[in-house]
C-alpha cells in the first residue's frame, strides 16, 4: 500500500505515476491522525496548511515538476522544532501558545523539498525524559499497545478497564514522532536525540531511528536540551527512508556554526554483498545490568548473522561507558540551567501575573512555566556551575566525556567499522509501571545504551529487530564512525532485510476509527 | 608588583610625588587636584597613621563598542539612536532555537586592537557564557571570553604633562592584561512613576572589546591620559568610534590605596563615568575618600560605586542582587575561534573562512605615537605640539595641509594652529572640520605674513575677519582694511617726514 510503502521505491513512484495524489495522501494521513487521536502522538495538527501544501505539491506533479522524492510526502515534526505560524510548545506551559516567527533549518529544508507538514508531535517537556510521559499534554501511547500482536501475546485481561491500563509507553522523548510513524499517520518524522531520545522510542515503537553525527544536520531552530549533544533525529519505517531524509537534511548551515563546512552528498544505499572487509564490534560493557534475556539472545543472534555472512565479529571494550550516565547528568543539567535562563517571561512565552518586582515576576513565571523535572535539572545544573563546584563537577565531567569518546576512537582505530548493541534494556513498559519511578531514575536507566554515542557525537541507528514475548518491538543499535552514515546505513539496511521485522497490525485502530482503516485498505494498491 | 610604572606616593592625601624613572623632576603638589574635588572640603584630619604615605592603585576596565555594520553574533545593524527595538534579530531577542554566528569584522577589529596594544594574539580563543538575570539581557547570559580571550599581555604608553605645563611631558606605560570579545546588553529604562521598566534591545548583542588594564596607574590624571591614548588608538584603527558620550567607550575604574610595603588595599569599582574629564575627577575623589576613610579608622568595602558628575563624588550603587556567581560555562554553540598567521595558514583554506594575523598586522595604520614622532621629526615641532595636533580630530591633517601650501616654516605655522585656530575653535565649540577658516585660507594668510606684506598684528586682524566666513580672501581683507605693510621706502620717508613736520609746526 502506498500508505505503508517505502518512499523512494513505492510512494514517490505512485505519486509520479498519478496513482495517488498528494492531496489524497495528506487527507488519508489526516483522517488517520484523527482516528488515532487516543495515541496522543500529536500536539498540534496543522490540517489547513498541510492541505494547502499538498495542493501546491499536486500542482507541481501536474506540471511534471515535482521537487524530488519528498514532494507531497506527509511528515511530522517533534514539537521542539520551530515552525513558522504553527505553535511550538515543547510540551511546556512555558511555551504553550507560542508561535515562532521562523522555521528551523530542518523544517525549512523539508518544506523546500515539497514535504507536507502534518503537525507537531508530543514529547516530554523540553525533551527531558525517556517515556514521553512528562509533557503538559499527557503521555503518548504506544501504537503497539493496540496491535493484534500485543493483544495476542500479552496476558489476556478480561475487563476493558484492565485493557485500558495495559497500554505501554512509547519511550522518549521523541515518543510522539515514533508513534506517528509507527501508526502510519505520517511517512517520516523528525525527533531530536540528546541521550537516545530518537533511538529509544524508535526501538519501543518498532521504527527506524537515526541519530546522525553531531554537526551533520543543523540544530538551528531546534529548541536545545544540551547543545553539545543535541542532533535532529530521523524516524522512518525503513532504513532506505532514513537515508532519503538524511540526504535532504544534512550539510552546512550558516546559521549553525557547529555544522560541517562541506556540503553533504546524498546517497542511495547499496546492497551489502562483500562482508570480507566488514568488522562488527560487540562492546562487552553493553551487556548491562537489567538487560532482558530475550534482548541479549537477540543481540547474539544478530552477531551470528553477521558472522555467518562472512563478517568479522569481535568483542571490544568501551571501559568508560559505564560513567556515561553520571557524566551526562552533570553536563546535561548544566547546559539545561543555562539554556533555560532565557525563559523569563519578558520576550515570549508564559508570563506570571505576579508583578511586585521584576525578580518576583521571573520567579513566578518560571515556577508556573516549568514542570518539576525541568526545575530539578535547572537547580542541579546551577549547582554544578557554581564557582566552587565547577572544577569538581563540570570540568571533571568534561574530562570523563573525553575518555568516553576516546574509547570509541580506539575501537574504531583498531579496525572495527560498526558497533552492534541493544538499543534498550527491555521492551516497552506499561504506563502504570513506568510511572512508578521518577523521571530521573527512568532517564538514567533508559539512556544507558544510547547515550555514549551522543557523548562522542557518533552516528547511531535503531533497527527494529523482532517482537518480544509480549508482542512488543525490540530493536538493536548500530553505532558508526563519525560522518560514516553511508556505511552505517548500508549495514543497517542489510540487517533490516535479514530480520524481516513484522508490520504492526492495528486492530484497535480499526475499532477506534470507525473503519478508516478499512477504507484505506480498499483504496490501497500495491 | 606594587603600582608598576607609578612612583606616586600620596602623603596624607595632600601631595602626590611624581618621581620614578623617566618622569619629571621632583615631587609636585599634584595631589592638590584630588583635594580640590573633595566635596566635603579640603580639611583632612590628622589620622592615626600620621605621616605614613599612601600609594593609590588604579586599574581600568574599558568597554569599547566595536565599529561594525552588524552585531557580534547576529546580522542586525548597529546604529546609535535608532528607534527602540528596531535593530533586533531573533537571536538578539533570544528566541528559542536561535544560535550565535560570529561576525568576522568584530574579530578583525579585536585583532587590530590587540596588535596596536602590543598584545599577543591567541591563535585559539574560546567563548563562555556568563549568567545573570536582567531585563536587558534576554538570554539570561552574556557570551564573553572568560577563559581564553583573543588577546593578552599587551601594553599601552601614554603621556601627560605635569601641572598643565606643556613643557613637562611624562610618558608612562600601563600593562594590558587582556582584550576579550563580548556582547553588549540592551538598555533598561525605568519609569518609576508608572513603576515599569522599558527594554530597548537595539544595543543587545553589539560587539564589545573589553580592554583590561593592570593596576599600574596612581591617579586620575594618569587614568585619563591612558584612556585618551586608547581612544585615539581605537579611532585611528577604526575598530571603535570610541565616543564616550554615545557610550561607545565605557570606563570602570578599580581603585585602592595602601601603605608602601603593604599589600594592596580593598578596592572599589567606580562606574558610571561618561567622560575622560570625569574619569580623572572620579578616580581622584575615590582615592581621597578612601584615604580619609582609612585615616579616620574606617574600612573600605569591596563595593561598586557610581560617579555623580553633578556632585563630583562617588556614591555606593544599590546592589540588589548581592554577591553574584556568574556560573561561567563554555558556549557550546561556538567552536573555538582559530586565527592563523602566514606560517600556520593552511594552503587550501578558503580565504573567507580564515583570519590571518600577519595580514592584519601589515595593514595597521600609523598609530598616534608613530604619527607624533613623524610630525616632530618632519616638521621640527615640539613633542607637546604633536600631542595637541593629534588630540583634535583632523587637526594634524589641517596643519600638514597648511604647511604644504605656505612658504612659512612649519615651526612657525604650528603657533598659528595651536594658538589661534585652536583657541577660536574652542571658543566657538567647533570641530576642525567645521572651521570657517580653511587650511587654504590660512596658508594664504600666512604667505602674506611670510612675504612681510602684513605685520603679524595685522595677520591676527585678518584671521579674525576670515573667521566670519564671508568668503573674502586674506588679500581682499588686507586691501579693504588697508593693512599692508609699506614696502616703498620713498612713501615711508614721506610719511615720516610728514609726521616730523607736524611735530615741528606745533
């Protein structure tokens, strides 16, 4: 079906051949967004502008002058990217109702290539979290909670109330984007990835989640969490689509001084055939406490796949990775404290009614505008940056970060091309279970396998691999060398083909949406 | 090191010895000035310390606004007195998601200034965030260079005359600790009646060079002379317009006093100084105040004080925030600033992307000190006159132009420039460019004088006529007013004879 197809080979071709129009495609996505509203994946749906963009795209196709593969393709964007004219909230009271006057560079690039922006997706407030449960618009529900696969395998509950409480989280913080892609409401979505925020929900929602090399994609317009680690993330249904998106987004941006100077040459992924020169590293430290036995088994099965194909598979060591979480905690909170200082209620965003003095207005604004998680991080970050603490915490954390990054350099220098690791410790937790722990504990646990790549700025990708015993997606992560996305994606693509991850069967959606899915099916083609 | 380059010792605040190597002769009552500007009157009670001398120590932090078309990290225009908030980019207003992009021109201006102040230029410098909450600081932090600034370890030589006597010039040197690039803040306007604060962000993000001078000065006069020289250098380089009245040059003075052989005293920081004249006054007042405070058994607080130009004194500034911890951290959105010299310049580098220190060095204009030397050498004028020529914008050029157009010796021309032209300009508060007497007209006049066609008294009369700016040439004025010197001997004899005859007839 075009709606579930691959961008380059299927959807784009269908659009070109006129088998479906951009407007039809957009309308179907909008309808599906409505029927999956209970997932809470979107904060804002930009129906009107999306249809207008689709109409413009349609004109281009009619003239035979589409702008490229992305022309007419419905996409969604995490709500921490600025979008001109469409609310950008960061799922925070601080920015509720905030309409940015400009587009983030990545958003602009997508629009310039004809993509249709459906809306803005849900997240943890200011992307601080690993569940997509801590935003002011409520938690995102994992579409797999409503899949036939999960229903069949999870312990059957007799009462509908229990069913209601049985839904699992998407992971985060880009959970809205992952859920949007996973539930077919869009073809691709932008997330952001600071400690795993794209790969983690991708793993839980059974989609591809790419965190590119730091500096490859512009951060201009991405509301920062940790500037030195943030990268725009790409969520798609397959590795090929991720390569398409990467090609349309990567390259120098004069508005972001940390982007590479050179232009980026988009690539199509070849089929991997020669394994004789491929060396896959298995970092032993990723066999972390709490790693579920089924993921461990999957991981070693994946290693065997490569071995059997003829690749060299070696165990490697990244000894400093275990300090990654505590190190991240210091660096992240310090930058958060700094980045959040601008939200004082003066120029934009929420402003408290308290007016006794400028200071009391600041204090009330920030108390009312930020949730406990954000305020907690600001507090600890400011503590680490105090003159008497700076050397003890911040400088030390920077040094540890260097050690963590150097571990990777050494491993890659030893001849390893790609590292293979799990993305998460286990499959997605039910919401009721997840919220038993606080955000900080959760983030620390959930980022453990993804975060080191951010510390080192390396490209990493989650590839959906299999369903767990409970019928939920499980993914594995590939980490590549800096700016070697092509190699990374080529290997990921081969792996993706081997594992044949099953497509989600959204039973529940069918029930919820009064047959939109049925309509889809009848209108689809292959 | 105690007040290097400054031999000044104040005895009971009354006298300031000038001594020290290379300075003028013997002690002189320079401290009188400080006493004179003491708002509480001149009487200094005999303190417990009796006659123990005081050594004042003065260091300066100078903020010079960089003369550039656009701001340090954004494309907004830089313009003085534009309508409020008309020069504000998304970045300047700190809209979420915006990032700084370093302005090449600002870096070049800082490199030029660093080279002119004999600094070593750091080939790698870093940017930091300095945090504090203030209404005119939209991001909640200022981007500055706290750890590794762009230029360090320089020096500035400056001269001034003792007792206002042009003949007693003293030259001193102050060490430059560093020059750092940083963002200017916006402006807050407090409307107390309506109890509101209005914020203008036009200035927010304009590039500043903070020039930090070591505490090598010992009185207001030295501080003033150092800043004046810095101002001239900046204006010569074009790196800053450095007009204090427009806030392009802002000076904070750190002042302390101590006894010889003892460690430096507690220092105060004096802000709100908006002219060079007030700088001298503020520093001298503060020295005097501290000495009196200490001699009366009091203590000096490490505080920020503001200079009140109307009262001529410094007053404590209300510091609502108390002690600030600026929580410095590296600016993560700007890579290290890398500069090259010809040796280190990578071969295949795009010239638009690199700054070559040597290239800038080779193109530095003549600095004021060199210009003065050249003037003295070329025209044989007195060193102090070279200072006067450079102190007025365009005066040296005016002088040189006159010299070129007249047969009169430069040594004589300078008298007309510094005595006549300058005093007329001062009297009428005009700049050199606004002078109604052009260099051409003055040269014309001096030629008449040089050819002895008029007397020097008559020349002054003609000059006064020329000043009216009625478009007459000196020769026309001379003819009109019959001011010619008589060259014809016969005619002269006849006049003399007539006078004698007249006498005899009586």
